[in-house]
C-alpha cells in the first residue's frame, strides 16, 4: 500500500501509513464529502477524522465513492473525551464503524488525554481490546505528553503506534518528537500549515519558497516530513490538495531546514490548546 509517489512510514505494529495524509477538521456535509473524494482522487491515501469532527459518515461515503480499493486507504478516527470509560470507548469505536459504514478503521486515537478526568489509561485498555477484536488495525494517541504515554506503557504494556500533535515551524515539538522516536511512536502533525495565514506569510517561509521555487505550503510541509513527522494538511481546494501532496517529492537543503527551524517559539501554540489543561468533550 502507498499513495502514488508517497513513501510509506512503518508503524510499530507491522502496519504502515503514507508519509503525508489529509486532514478533515471542518470538512463536513455534502461539500465535505466531495472535498474528501477529490483528495482521494488527487492521491491522498491517509484520511484523518475524529468523532468530534462530525464527518465520519462523509469520510466513509467518500472512500466508497472514490473507487479506490479499501485496502489502499488508511482511515483514522479519534475517541472523544466524554467516552474514556471502557464501555463508552468500545461503544465509540462501534459507532464510528457504523457511521463510516466500514468494517474496520485503520487507526483509532485517543483525541486528548483530558488529565483532570484521568481516565485515559482505561480508554487505552479499551482501544487495545478493540484492536484485538479486529475493529481497528492500529491504535494511538493524540496530544499526549511523555508523562501520559509513560503511564499507558507502564500500566498496560501497549505502546501507541502514533502520537498526533500540533506541530509546525512555530512549534517544532522537539522534546516530544525525541520521546516519540525513542519509543518507536510515529509523530503526526495537526495544523501543519498553521491553519491561517500567519505562518504561510512569514518572511522566513516566503524567502525559502522564493529561492527554492516551491510554494510556502510545500516548504512548510516538506520541512515537517524531513524532520520525520507525518503532516495532515487540510484543503478544500483541489489544486492546493495537489500542491500540498507534492511536498512528498521535493527536498530541502540543510540551509533551508535551518532557516525554517529558526522560527521556533518558546510557546508556539497557535490556538492555546495545551494538553496539560485542555479538556476535550
Ligand atoms: P482551503 O481549505 O480554503 O484550501 P491546516 O491544515 O494547518 O489546518 O491549514 C488549513 C488551512 O490552510 C485552510 O484554511 C486551507 O484553505 C489552507 N491551505 C491549505 N493548503 C494551502 C495552500 N497550499 N496554500 C495556502 N493555503 C492553504
């Protein structure tokens, strides 16, 4: 399996995902479904959804409408904070399957640790059970810090395949990536383009774009791939979907990489969503 022209990235459970995927936050309804069909036809083979995105139905329909064989596509969804209790978590996976109309999901992540609720270990054991029942192929986490993943491993012995976190040049997540790498966990990047124009209009980014002949979005996505993460850009515009995917086929020099790395900020979170305190319902 792989997206055309996109190399696979091996997960620690023997499966794999493409090195760049398609984000679907805010991609909803009939238009959203057509956007996702376009993304698949444009070459994306990894779709990132969540219960909270309220688009699992459209994701499933898009997979069927695309005409692409199911086993060439990786479909991700995520467990909401209100369903961390064991039975609710199993029920959430079953509901995701029902909504998507798929017989399995490829990747299911705990969306946020919600530490004040302190039920993420219970949720994790439930996802491991869902995997052993064949409902999902791979399991992972999102927005988890080392202290949270340490507990999962200590208390269940199951290492996440993926940790999906906010990551872009303002927030390079160096410590978290080092931790993920040391544990064989693939880091996925959400908001890889920064979601608004702040990042793409940054003079450091436009300078690299200008001298390499690539677009600002390609430069940012390629930087994320070259530091070893899997970006999940979202675009409702088919031409931008193609533009973004072609980041898989370019190369940035060490100088380009260093210029982009210099954008790191002490707290580069663009949305103030700190997993230590953020609570997702
Ligand atoms: P649109 O969907 O109208 O194409 P992120 O993936 O970081 O959340 O960013 C998504 C935002 O970035 C969307 O508003 C999307 O707009 C925009 N975007 C996606 N790809 C590009 C691109 N290649 N150039 C400029 N903006 C882009």
